[in-house]
C-alpha cells in the first residue's frame, strides 16, 4: 500500500513539473494606443492579434494571453506601464516598444526582473553596443541600418550633396548617424528638430532652399511624416529637390497621400528590411490575411510585431512551455529558427538581426492602391555597426 501511495505521489509530482503542467503563459506587449501615434500602435496590436488567432491562442499546449499596455508616447508613462506588466500582470515575457526613448527608459525594469525583453521596433545603439544585455533581443533592426542602406542608394545615384532633417531624440540621432556613415557626398546642412512637439518646418525648409542640395533626407515617423511632406510640397520643393526618407512613407501614411492625390510621392525611394510584396510563404500569408481582415496593407510595424509572436512561439516550444527556463528561452531566441516574413536571417552576437535591406518604391498595386514594392538588395546579410562593441554578460 505504501509503495502504491508513493508511486501515486511521484506520478503527481511528475505531472506537476513546470515543463509539462498546463498553465497560462502571459505575454506583455507595450505600444502606443492613445495620442495620434496610436495609428502605429493599433497596427502592431492588429498584427499580434492576427498571429495569435492563427496559432489558436496556444503555444506548446499552453493557453497564451497577450496583455497590451499603452506607453502614451511618453518615456515615463512607458516605464510605468512596463512596471505594471511585471508587478501586477506578472507577465512571463515582454515585447513591443515603438520609440527608442521609451524603450531605453523601460528596459532595465524588465531585465532587473530577470525576464526577457524583445523590441518589436525600436533599435537604439545604446542596447546594440556596449550596453547590450543577455536578456534583450531585437526582432526588427538596429536604428542605424535602414538609413545606412539609404546612404548607399544615394551613392549609387550619384548624389553629391545632401541636406538632413530629423527629430532630436535617440532614434533620430541614430538615423542621421546611419546615413552619414555610408553617404560619400557632402552634408550641405543638418537640422535636428524638437520631438515630438515640432510640426512646422518652415524655417528648416527655407534653409534647404538656400543650401540648394541635390537631395534631402528625412526621418519622421507617425503623423509627422505626412505633415512634413505636405509642407515640403507647399514650399515648392517637390519636383525640384528629390526627397529621400526612412520610416516616413508606409501603409499608414500612403492612404492619406492617395486621398489627397499627392502624386508626387509615387516613385519615391526609401529603404527597409521588409515590404508587402517580399516573396516568401510566411509574408504572403501574413499580408493576405491582414488585408482580408482589415481591408488594407499592414505596415512594417505590423510585420515586425507579427514576427515577434512566431519568434517567441519557437522559443517557448523549445522549452516545452517552461517560462522559468530563461536560459533555454534565450538559447532558442538566439537561434531565431522560425518562419519570418523577411525570409531567412540570423541573430547577431548582440541579439540584433543580421539581414538584408532593400530599396523600396512607392507604387500603385493592381487595384490602384498606393503601396511599397521591393526593388534591389542594397545591404546583404548586414550586421549593425555596434555589434563589435558588445561584450555580452552571461
């Protein structure tokens, strides 16, 4: 009898081990869900919800709940939202973050709790180089890389002088550093503007006219992009000085331009690691399902957020749902063995992707809808410039 009782007790203990017991896994996802910047956050949330729907709300046999939190486009609010996810909601892992300054304010809150943090967008240099951390991953790009690709496009097109305008915050500084890192011509002028308060660029555009560069480079995400491009046209610069941008023309802003019949943006070139027509099975399925559900193209913000769920799914499956096995989760994330909308890529030693960057052009699709389309590979299998500074503390 004693043997039977002990046997039953051992069986219960075995069934109840963390690796096999059925339990709910909680993913915290931070983005901007209020303020005008919510247009980005909503696209990210829609993409996460689509991914969750496609995997049936389960990973490795466990129910999965995504707890969304609003950073209110504010570093302090973002940090507070992160703290609530960790302390009140008790999430197992944290994903998200559009803005570099919000991520930088919040990152240590997650890491100090011993949990893994995955950025679905922001890629500040501070976390890519000397400040890299073993529990931080990025599933998008390091901020400098996309403008580095654009600098190469400018070189290929023989541009000799460039005027640079960007917001004066962490990501804006990285964008400018990126384009200056590869552009071989002369910087004819540079303005770092107030962020996010400034939405009038009359003074800057007047200086552009005086400098008369061969091209202008800008970085203005969210509502700032359409506002800047509208003022660029009103200043009489459209068609005279070519405008090149990163993170400014996308599926969130193009419908506004199309509605306003601002045909000057058609044919515009920018760079990115992804586009809606990137030809692989995962991307075709994502774009088709998103368009069917929401009646529009997803943005790159959405693509990265969608990827983040499959990235995490592969890691959770590798540890059979045992979220206490942080070492195992980290090892699986480093392998990045999952179907990505970008196709094959690998994770670098600083936990940032090594991947291709493409030139993209604003075009009309077969239905007359304005979108972006892949053109050429500009940077192939590209690693960010800060990775060599990373000495990962394990």
